[in-house]
C-alpha cells in the first residue's frame, strides 16, 4: 500500500511540474519556471523513494536528501529573486 501512495506522490509531482512548465512556456513568468524545476526534482526524489522501497538492498537516502535540497534551492531562488 505504501508503494502505491509513494507512486501517486511521484505522479502528482510530475503532473504539477508539467502544468507549471507549460504555463511558463505560455506566459514567460519566471517564478513558474523555478517552481516547475523544483517539482521536476521532486518527481525524481519521489521516484527514487519508490525504487528505494521496492528494492530493499538499495539505499538512496543521501541522493534523495541532496535532490530535495537542490529542488528547494530552486524554489527559494525563484521566490527571492524573481518575485514581483
């Protein structure tokens, strides 16, 4: 059941990133770009979590934390420098 929930989280992050980047492509509002990149990396993070739970011999904790940090840095950068 947990794998299903984690997979839904990955799919939701993928959907959000697609919608944000599509909206950025139409409006060229840069905050949408940074939020979209954040959600792209959150999709990668959630996908690694699903793989980590499916294959018990793997440990992607360090990679997942690093990707989460980088994704939040994208969002914080966008909120600080590109907010109008």
